[in-house]
């Protein structure tokens, strides 16, 4: 066998290449998939991130190792060996750069998660992190190829000044977007109300603009980052996503206010139990507000876990409260004004009660 391999070294070379390929495939099918299954059983997402980052890479690495081993088992022209070594090094650096980009993107997703709820990460942060890692990997590849990168960096610096002057608005939006993300006061899935009247859910923060999906029309509103950073913004999702819904009601002056409060609270609790699907952190309240012209006015305060829940809760509460008041004989009066006219004696035309004009 040894003599056969010595006489036919190409067989050993093919065996090493195929062996490396098979080793990479077995590593991918057995080890990576096993670790992936085990990672899914844990609560932490970081182990899933580590496994996902190296998917399909063992095949490439195994093949590269087999190819390099095949070149070492026989005498090869030093120039060819050096050239192949550089190519394999470039491949390995590029694959490691891709793995690092995957891990960085996943880390951004983890850091943008909050309260145990996964939200969409911002495109701007993901792209910036990937771009930085890509540039670092590119510099390593150029350095491995014996290409001087110092003149390249200098040229990029000079060219960057020219680009900065030509793209002032774009860069203003870029840095405004970075400032918005770092402040963590506006995040994807937050519901915003802007001073200009626009409002909706934040879908993404990009390099030039932030997109908002209106509710309930679901149209997209595109807002430049610089304008968003300088606007007065109300974030209805911070410091928490829950909110209070106010429904104003009026009942007759003849109503038993204790009974009115009991019925309103009972209806509100039934609505919250059936509509939200989960128990809110707060309980509904009734607060009497004023003696109106024709009714005693009060507010019913209902908690909602999310901004979008308020419309359905208010809708159902008004329907059921009206039906329940009818069952209990509680009157919701129409607005009524009573006019009292004073009686005056008939006076001659052109005269006033106090005498002639």
C-alpha cells in the first residue's frame, strides 16, 4: 500500500481532498446540528447565535484543509505552493469575516430585545456593524496579499473629506440616526406621536430616514432622521407599553351612583378578561368628574397592555355598558336645557316697559 501511494501520489492527494470534504460534511451534519438542537433547548439565545454563525463553514474549512494537505504530500513548485497558500488564507479570512458578521448581526438583535420580547433590529446598526467587520476583513486580506494599505487609508481619508462636503444632508441624517439609536428613546415597534401630527409604529431606522407604519391604515410614513431628531416626539411605548383608556359617560341625576359604579366596573372587568387575553397589571377605575347640565358625568379608566388594544376595548365597552345600563334601568340622558320665560304685560307699540322711547 505504501509503495502504491508512493508511486501514485495523486491518489493520496485526491484522498486528502475528498477526506477533508467528507470530514466537513460530517461535522456539519452531526456536530453542528447536534449543538443546534441542544442550543434550542436552553433559554439563552447566545448559544443559538454561536451555532448559527458557523453553519456551512465546516465544509469549506475541511475542504481547504484537505487541499492544503494534498499540496504538502508531494514536491510542488514553491511558487505554486505560495500562491495556493495565499488563496487558501484569503478564503479562510473571508469565511471568518462572514462568521463575525453573522455573530455581530445576531448580537445586535439580542441587544435590541427588551422585556423578553424580540423586536426587529434597526437596519442602520446592522449595516454599520457589518460594514466595519467587512472593512477589517478586507484590510487583513490585502495585507496577506502584500498590498500596502497605508496609501489606501490615506486616499480614503482625503476622499472622505470630499464626500463629506458633497453629502452634508446625507451625513446629517446618518449621524442623527445613530444618535436616535444610541439614545434608546425611539426603538422599532414603539408607537410615536410627532409634533407635526404624524403617528404610528416605528418599523425601521435606516441611514437616511425612519419609517413609521400608521394605524389602522398601515401606510408608511418616511421621516428624515435629522427632522425626527429635532422634533417633539411622544413615545407611547415608553417607559412601558401599557396605557390607560378613558371613556366618558353621563347618567341621570336620579341614578344610584354606587350602583352605577358597580355596574361599570363589572362590565370593564369582563371586557378586559375576554378581549386582552391576559390579565392587565392594573384594575379599571370609575371617577366621577362633574355635575353636567343634564347628567352626572364620570370617566371609566380601563388599562390596556398595548396601544392597538385600546380601540377594540373602547368599542366593546361602550356596547356592553349601554346594554347593561338598559338591563339595570340606569338612564343615560339626552342633553336637555330648560328655558324659563318671564311673563310681561302687553305694552303699546313703540313703548318699553319703562315708558316711551
